[in-house]
C-alpha cells in the first residue's frame, strides 16, 4: 500500500542541505539491523550513550528516506522535532526501535512497505 501525497520532485533540498545530508549519512555505517532491535538490547550490546547515538542516526536516516519514498508529509512531521522523536524512541526501551519511530508519527510499518 502506498500513501498518496501532494509531493512533487522539485528541489526539495537546497544545495547546502544536500551537502550536509551526504556528509552526515557518510558517517553512518550501513547496512545495520539496529532499527529492528529493542532499545534495551542496544543498551546491553553498546551501552546507553552509543545506543542513543544509534537512535539519532536511525531517526536522521528515517527522516530523509521519507522524501525518497515520496512521503513528504511524514518528513514534515519529523522535521524540527527530531529530538522529541529521539527521546520518545529511546524512552520506549522495550519496543523495537523502528516501531517506536513509526508510532511517533502515527504510521504503521505496513504503510511504508
């Protein structure tokens, strides 16, 4: 199922934003399975500080991947609220990371498949 939006592929990002996104994404190690893990498991494996950094990276990737999936409304819901989403996801430590991120914006993972 694909969500219909009014998104148009017209210069959504400025050149500077594209540069910043590329730089930030180049530091994130892909592929990984962190988004499919519970926060408690990430903390056990990496410690709290590194686990939070992994959540931050996943939120960043998720936010920008919504544009590539033509889901600009989801991007707009996250943009400017990244820290709230990170806090929400990190606090739901018994939940799988991606489920908390989807829940934060009110989208089920089946809608993004």
